[in-house]
C-alpha cells in the first residue's frame, strides 16, 4: 500500500480492534471476575502479517492456520526442540516396542471437547484415521501407521509398517490434532472447512472473517482450568502493512507481532513500551524455480540463477543480519542439516558462463517472481535479486501477491501460465528433515508444495529410505538425507536463500510467551497474560 494511505490504514485497523473489543465485552466472561478487567474481558491481540487461516479443517490445513488451530485443538504430545523434550498433552505417557513398530499411548482422562463430549482412546483413533483417510495437507506424516488399535478406554496402540519416530509425528503442528468423533460422525465432510471446530484446546472459535480475522473465546471446561491469569478472548487479525503493525504494538493496541523491517527492529530495541525477542527458528526462505517451463527446465540456467543470487546482501539488508545463508534445504541447528554441503556463492561471472553454456550468452531472459505481499524481507530480497539479474541481461518482474493468489497461480495446470520463481518460507510440520524434503521436493502427481515441480527418482528413494530408518537409527537417516540434498543442490530446483531467526515484538505488558521453532508463528495464548 502506498505511503499516503498508511495513516488511514492504521486508523481503520485500530477502529476495527476497538469494535471487536466492544463486541466481545458483551459476550460474557468469567463469572468470578478474576480473569477480567472490571466488566471487560481480557483480550489478547495478535497483529499477524498474513491470512490467519486458509482452511478450518484440522486434518487438512497446512499453512498459516497453525497460528489459530494450535489454540483450538491439541495434540497427543508437544516437542521442545531446544531442550529435546517431549511434553505430554492429551497423552499422559507413551512407550514403544523394542522393534519400534508398536507405540502405546495412555490418554488423559477428564478432558472434554468443545461440544461437551469426552476424550478417550476411540476419539484418538477416529481423529487420526480421518486425517489419514482424507490424505490431504500434512497427512503424509502418518504414512508409517498401518493400524490404530484401541486397547481400552484410555489406551491406544499405533502399529507401524516401519520404525518411524512417532513421538515427533504425534507432536506435529499440523495433521496431528484430535477432534470430537461426534462432530466427525454427525456432520458432512466439509463441516469443518465451513468454519466449525470441535477441539479440546483452551479457546473456542467465536467468529471469523475468512482471510482477515479470527476471534476466539475461552473454553470454560478446559482441562487445565482457568485459575491464574489468562486471556478470555484472543483476536488474530491480518495487518499486512508493516507500519501499521509497528504502530499498533508500540501503542499497546497489539500484544504481539513479527515480520517487521529490521531497521524498525533496531529502533524498537530502545523503546521501553515493547520487548524485542531474537530467538532461533527452523524457518528458511527458498526460491522455487519452475522446472517444467523453459528456460528453467535447464539445470545450467538454474545453477546460473543460484550464482547470481546476492546471498550476503540479502542477509545484511533484507534480514538486517538476523539470518545466515542457507546450505541445502534443512536449516542450521536441525538434525539433517548438511554443514559440508556445497554452497553457491554470489558470482556473476560464473552465472554468465553457465548462461552461455545453456545458449544464452547475452542473457535476454524475462522471468516472473512472486512473493507474499506484506512481507518486507521477501520484497527486499526480490528487489536485490532483480538488480543483480539485470547485470547479466535478465529482466525479473517481481510481483507481491496475497498468499492465496500466489498459491492459486502456482497451481495452474499449465506450466507456461505459472510463475517462473516463487519465493516462500518453509517451516517444519514435525521435527524431521522429511518435512522439508518430502513436502517440497518429492515427486508429485498433483501439485501440493513442490513449487519447483521437480522430479528425481533417486532423490525420492533416498529420502523415503531415510524416513523409514529414522525411528531406529537417526545417524543413518541423517546420512541418507544429506546424500539426497547433494542431488538437490546440484540440480538446483531452488535457491537456498537463508535460514532466519525469529524476531518477535511484543508489548512490554505481554508476559508468559515463549517461542517454539517447531510451531512457527504460534503463540500459545493460554500460557500468556497481561501484566
């Protein structure tokens, strides 16, 4: 949005928040008054940079909805990667057989779904069976599961075809949610996608405006209870303009935001009204090259673009130093990261040489790159790349688009009508290299997230084998994943731009928040409060 419209945009956003707050204040709250300010409920506001959710179906959503669904639904376990702890949630304990093929979970008693029904082992089986049967989104994480067996009311066995790390899978931020069997059985298949939910989480859906805003209200019967200081309501709203997000959090009208320009971050560090949190992440930026469309169907051209990419400038100027150049597709710090993998460096002479070998000695190419509108780092990255490509005779059109529009263009059945390059972040669905390598690069019959449209049988074999042995021998799995990445780097279906750090900005009164890189962009609002 143009600069002259920024003040108007900020004003409209603030008015919208005030109207939401007034609406919510008439919707009840704690009878004790302990969780309210006077007669007003405590409302948390998350100024998000994109659409809060794309699909309400917890078996299907595989994008931004992670920020919403992890407050409405729960999983059996939660993973803390920095401490390497698996924390019980809906399962109180678990064990696995010596051969790694049977995992047994004890299910927490006394938990209710939002529709008033009780959680039990049968609910776990029905939920995961449904996700596997639909086979959409991140359902692939359950591929090792051959059968789910209910042993008694609160005990369930997962029988596997190979010894996968089911504790990590059951901790996934996607496709591992447990939902009410009554809601599944009493409603049509698209009931969830229409904007309905039936989780066990601390918050229930109150209202939403698709693509713009989600309002959640506390679930009175939540199994952890509501003693102590918690928010009654949560608003997650799309605020794509960075100036608006900054002003909202500085004024205390938003509790939390992220993805601000890094020059803003430096300025905000001296502001006592906010806290700046610089924390590790497993999120990386990748530029996917359309390998089904000339000239990017030629490996030499793809390698040339990889050499033309200004890695250092992007890290310094687009990310303000809050990132490191990517090395393969698995980010630094995550197992399976190949610290010795070949790494392209910015080298325009090498890029020209490869273009000449491919039959383009003078460049003369015109390419379209899309990125998500509202993401300042992606925009700056694209602009820096455009400037470098111009030096070797390549014209790059850069187009900021809402994510849904970018997504729609990328799935056009005609490769010639898709973008040439798509810039996109990736983060894990569960703590395994397979999350990146399968989702982004495994051969696909129908387009899901392989936005390079790349196919390589040997790569597929290596990562599938790595996944199969990961439940027993992490070291062997890691070797297989790194071998696969050697193929990936050479074939260059992506430019591995950078591994980023998360920089959250919160109001100084917003407390209790801890960032977990396995659940990127997620605020577990039950754990937070306002001081």
